[in-house]
C-alpha cells in the first residue's frame, strides 16, 4: 500500500502539478510533505499526516516552513 501511495504522489508531482498554478502555502509542498511522511511513517500514519496537512492549506493559514517530524 505504501508503494501505491508513493507512486500516485509521484504521478501527481510529475504530470499534474506542473500544469497547475503554484498555490501551496507551505514548504515543503503538500505533496512532498505527504511523500516524506509516508516514507517515514508508512501508509496509514503518513497518509493521515499528509491529509491533515492538505486540510491546513487554506487562505486563512499563514503557512511557512513545516517539515515532517
């Protein structure tokens, strides 16, 4: 399952992301954060951390540097 999630994120980063405007408020980007979290913690916990990060990426959040810990 971990490999499937990482593959889907890679597809998004290589094919879809270059065609969309840069709008992520965080560094690293939400997709990169999700990739790192899944690699570090596995599919379940890493996926949950990635989802929480995506939900925080909205206009009312100032964003900034937010590494996977």
